[in-house]
C-alpha cells in the first residue's frame, strides 16, 4: 500500500525550512507521495497573502509534490473527510509541542500518525511532556532535521524592503515574490 504523507501550513511564504522538512520526510520515510496542503484560513494565525497567491508560491516551492487547498481551519476536520487512510501528518517540533492545544488531538492521532521533524537543540522535555499525556504516543514518530534559519516573518520583512531573499526561499519562490510584488507595502 502506498504511504501518503500530508504536510500542511499557511506557507506565507514557503521557505527553505519548509522545503527541508518535506525533503527530510520523503527521504526518512521513503515516501512515494507528499500532499502539501495550503491552509485557506489557518485556525491558529492570520495570513498576509490570499490563499491563491500562497498556493502559487507553494507550487513553486514544491514542484514535485501534490499541492492543494486545505479549506479547513483545523486538522481534525480535514482528516475526518476520510480522503486519506492513516496518513503520516508531517509537522515540526514547534507544532508538536503545542499539539495538546489542537482541536481534538487524540482524534487526530486516531486518524493519522504524526511525523515530527526534530532540529538539533530543540528542548526534548517539551516533547516528552506532550508524549506522556497522549493515549497513543506510539503514533508519533520523530525524524531528524538539519537546522535552517529561514522564517516566514523574516522573508516577508525582507521582501517588503525589496531586499534579496537568497538562501531563504527556493529561487522560483523568490522570482514569484519579486515579479508579483508580494509583501510590498502599497
């Protein structure tokens, strides 16, 4: 059976850290398929660009993957639709440390296994605290990730100032941000 992994986010914009997580997950888990889900209206934060622009940027960042709209504000609502059978849901350690605050975290683990990207130096006790409180911690798999300094807020600030984005975003994303004037102040 084909292993399917889901990787969701606002991708506002997608940066090299996002790409590194996706690539590491593909390599570690031998994934034949990665579905990149661009959240229309993330339940945990606002966005700066409309979803259509973020999908265009995500397609540039993840050209070999299946990039789609995720119309759900919460992960559990996506998983309950039943399109994906026991997928790996790829997240970063930061998101996992907040996992108990997600809508119905135990139900998420019933419908998907979590693949958590671990960058060096992330406080292990934050992750252990979450694992101890889960009914099915065996459904959480950690995988290593090389550190990457890229952050969407920094990319937006540089783009707003007309500064180069070299080393922070894939070249195709940088070209789109420049060509469309994304994140520039009016």
